[in-house]
C-alpha cells in the first residue's frame, strides 16, 4: 500500500480477514486520477500467507479488471476502455522488513484481453486485442524512509500480442507480433517524490528523485494487414496495406536526474517489407544496425554542462523495386548506405527544462495573435532556456550511392555570446562527388545545363584533395561574422 500511495494511487479494500497466519483481502482497488485521466485496477482477492521461515507468500486470485479513461479536448477525443488480466499460478514471496523489503514474483502465464473501448463522438469498430506473456520472473526491492528507493529486475521468455478490428466503414485491421527473451531492470531513488513528479517533474528531480533503467530483448517479429474501403462521402479510394518486420535484437538504457537526461538504444539487424495500394511496387529495406545516444542537462545552472548527441545507421539497403523507380538502368551503385553523427559540447541551462511552465512556453505560440491575423514579424517568442557554450562535431560521415562525405570541427559563440555568428573551424572531405554528378547528369536527374553551375559552386568551397575525385573544405568562422573557405572569404 505504501508503494502505490507513494506513486499517487489510492488503495481501498472491500474487506480484510486474518485467520492465523493467513491474511485475505477482498475487492481491492487501486485508482489513479491525474489531469483528466483516470486508471483503476480491481482485484477480487489477494491472499497473503506466512511460509514459516519469516517470509510471506502472496497470490492474486481471480480476474483483475483494468479500466482507463481520458477526458477529451480540442485536440483529441475522450475515450474509455476496459481490460481483463488473468494470472494463473502466480506467486510472490516477500522477505525482509517493512523498511527494507524484497519481493520475488513467479508468473507462468499472464493474459491481458481488451473487453471494450469507446471514444467520444465516434463509432468504434469491433475490436479484439490481447497480450500473452510466458514465464515471467521478477525481483522487486524497496527501501522506505528518508532514503526511500525502489529497484526491480525482470525476465520474460516470450510476449505475444494481437489486435484485430473490423468496422463497417472503418475497414479491417490485423496487427500481431512476438517478442522473445526480454530482460529489464530499473531503479528509482528518492521514491518519496514520485507522486510530485506527476505534476512537476523538475521540482521532484531537484528534491532528489532519480530514475534509471535498461531493457534488452532478442528477436522481434511483427505482421500487419490493413484494408480500408472507399468512402463515398469524401471520395477517398479504398486502401490496403500489408507487411511484416523483424528485428534481431535491441537494448536500451535510460536515466533521469537533476544532472540530466540520458537515453541510448542500439538495434541489430532489421528487415521490413510492405505492399500498399498507394504504391505501384513493394517496399523493402534492411539495416545491419543502428544506434542513438542523447545525454542532455535539464536543470537550471550557471555552470555549463556537457551534452551529447550521436546517431548511426549501418548497412542500410533498399530493395531493387525502390531503386528501379529512379534508376532502372542501374547506373548508381546500390551498395548499402551508412550514416554516423557524433556531436558533443557544453551549454548553460537557464531554466529547469522539465518545469511545466517552461515546457508550455516552449511548446506554444501566441495562438490568439495568429488567429487575429497579426503580423508574425511582430511576434516575440519566449527566450530560449538553453545557451550553447561550445559545439564540437566529432564526426559527421555519410556514405551512399558511391560517394562519401565526412566533416568535423568545433564552434563557439562569438564575443557577444551569440551562436548566430559562431567562431571556429569545420573541416570536410568529399570522395566520389564528381563521379556521382556525372551519373546523375547522364540519368537526367540533374539537367546538363546546371552541372556547370554546380561545379563552379563546388570550386568556390572545395579544393582537390589527396586522391582521385577527392575534395576538401576548411571553413573558418570569425568574430566579425565573416566566413572563409580554404582561405577565401565567402561571407
């Protein structure tokens, strides 16, 4: 009860009965209401029984009913839904003390089924949906008091999901998939501030709330099939799409505290196939792997803090049907493409970025001014809550259609402290660009009468490099706002 109440839930019981060392709770309900949305879980019975060795065995009995609803607004319609959860054979063994407790859960099977869903102002198609999890185990550890924290680990052999919808006017939809070998862990420090995070995340972080977690999974397989009939009202033609996707594996990590936000994800081999009535050919692509990593400060500070942004794609290959759309004669190399971006630096955070007031100011413009037809040139946006101090391009590399581009460099604000006229250098190298232009001209994708102008523009910014069809550029940005390319002023 302490755990759920600290998370913002209210907990009620229909009755409780203690017989010897067995405690039976009936009609237990967990409810959470926040900002026009409500979620509730009704549990018919929870039985807690001493095991004789200082531990307690807990079993959730009966079908659990989950309801969720949200009020509508000018952007989205409200909705209400109900689902049933079955957990046969479940068992949780708890040990320790109230102040420092560990729970070990075993769940041979869990099935969640959608009972119904309704949306305000519209007819919903008949829909069935379910999720089936097999062989789940989890360990949860909680510490109360001034150093309250919560951590958990979980493993799951397989999770299967299915969604089917069949509407008279909306059409048919089928979506299914399976996820294998899932492992996850998470930790919440300063758990006493979790409820406050629902309304003001920045305040909770500044008081010591911190979260981190990781997820790792094996093979993912997903299939989908959509069939929407034509509409006589607006003349929309019939649409049909069918496809499948697979992912060999993925792992991600997440962390959030007053020191910053971090998110990293790495994915393995990916394949995607799609056929749709809106395109004359099938779409297919594959990717050997990809990664994304962002580390960003979120709390107000006068001291510059580091940030990082990196993104990479390796071995991106498209099916021949896509290539043949613009290169039927196969003049362009169809080697897999790659992208590598790595940017780091420091910046000042002038306001707590996760404060609701700051988030609203950053996301909204003056709607009334726009509605009244006022000149947008007179619109004064809110000052940006971040101030870059230094930006370093450690790597920017692209390889595709036989050409390669790479660049690196560092930029800093000018003497007036503005990044509108940065100071620094960027060095770039291009390989195979002239050969690519020749092929694009021969294919008619670049008009022949424009090739000369493009090459003249390249000559202004690039000079021959250390190999055949290699060009380089050294860009220098100066305090007065001038820009030099290979020693020649271009601005």
